[in-house]
């Protein structure tokens, strides 16, 4: 699977993290039905593996579902067994190595230049700039001077306007959690989720 290519093509990863497995599953399905093609389910979600399994069964094998907050080798194995297509990590660690061994592409978290080097050295499909809110688009622009060829995906505090800004300074995609999901993964309104998804899709579709 060409995760980098999918990120460059679609430019948006929705991050589902919730307290209710049923609501989280409904949120994943609603996002895909609204046109969001890349969805990550954080392993901190209640019943995360079940959420991935149910969403996979409902949506089919062609949908790109990831597992997030993969920190350990056990986390990577849980993701693979649940049917995840890729993994996302908050930083470099054993979860990256195990995902690679299992053949799962990884979006690897990094913030400092040293961490970016570690992530790219681990053959990350892309680098998750996290938490992006620490430095914002200005920090990403500065990082791109020494790392012009690194595929960055900012995550953390990204709203629709910031999504445009990050893309304008060279991000290949953005990862969005609560500004997009709202309370949907906790049992909230799915109609509102669909409306927010449309706004984010419009934002990342803007030519920059």
C-alpha cells in the first residue's frame, strides 16, 4: 500500500478517538460515507480493535483504515490483527519497528529535527508533525528548509483554516481529530459530523 501517495492525493486524515465503541464505529462509517477516504482509529478509543473490525466489515477491504497511538510492538500487532491498513504513532518507538516487520506502512510522529531524522531513518511513509500546535505553520516552514523532501503531516489543533495554511507551506496532508469529529465518537450528532467533513474536504481541496 502506498500510504504516502494516498496522503498526497487526499490530503486529509480523520482521527477518531472516543469513549463509546458503537459511536466511534458509526463515526468511522459516517466519515467514509461523507467522502473522507483516510480514517485513523486511535487505540485509546474504547474497544478500538472492535471499531476497526466492525468498520472494515461494513465498508469493505478497499477502505483505508488506520490504527493510531501505536507505541509498542503489541500495539502494532493489535492493529494488524484488527485489520488496519496502516499505523500512526506519536513518536518513534518499538511500534514502528513491529509495524514495519508486519508490512504495515507507518505515519511516524516527530517534532524536533532529531526526531524527524529518526522517523525518516525508520523508513516512515510520512512524518506526523506532532503536536503541530506547538509551532504552527511557521515551524513547519522552518523545518522544510533542512528537510525539503520529507513528507510532513501536521496533527494537533488543526482546524479548517490552519489546514489550508499547513498545505500552503508544504504539508502533504493534515490529520484532524476533535475539530472534525466533535462529540460524534462519544455518541454525538452524526449530521454535524458530515457537515464538518464537507468543510474540511473543501479546505484541503483548495489549490495552494
